[in-house]
């Protein structure tokens, strides 16, 4: 690893299969900036991207355009498996298929995450 992490461009080069989805992946996984370089450009630890590393990618539940329900549940264990459909409905999620696997598109996965993370403030906002 570089002494001060990797820029998003360097990560895209290391993870070309997910280069177009890095922002969504970072949002879903809550990946934080770890360092800044001398030009104040954000840098990240490569270890935060292990789920989509070439070796782990085929079995991680992450796909080019989305993630499996199992991968979502692994990231958000506070959601009981029997309540996932309810969360996805609240997020207006439409499931898709990729490589013969049902996936939650990243856009919808981010919406579902926001439902989970922001639900208290969302409820308070609309109950007033």
C-alpha cells in the first residue's frame, strides 16, 4: 500500500470491474477518507475495498450493477431477513437480474440504506 493510501483514481485502476460503481460501493459500505495528500486530495485504505477485490468479488454478493440481498443483509445485520422486503419496498426498490442472480441495484441499495440510517429523522420530519 502507498504510505498514504490510494486516490479514487488509483482504486478505479486497481478495481476496473467496479470502477463505475466505486462511489455507490463507498456509500453502501460507509467507507471513510483515511488520509489526505499534500494537495488535500482524499485517499483511502485498499483494505476497505476487500469485498470487491478481484479475489473476493465473485463470492462477495457484489455485482457490476448491484448487490445480492444476502450482501445487503451482511452489511446491515439490524435488518431481520424477514423484514428486508419491507425495507426494500419503503426504498421503492425494484429488483433486477444480473448473471442469473437477483440483485438490488446500487441506487436502490443506497435508498434502502438511507431508510435505515435516516429513518428516525425521516419519521420526525413527517410527524410534525
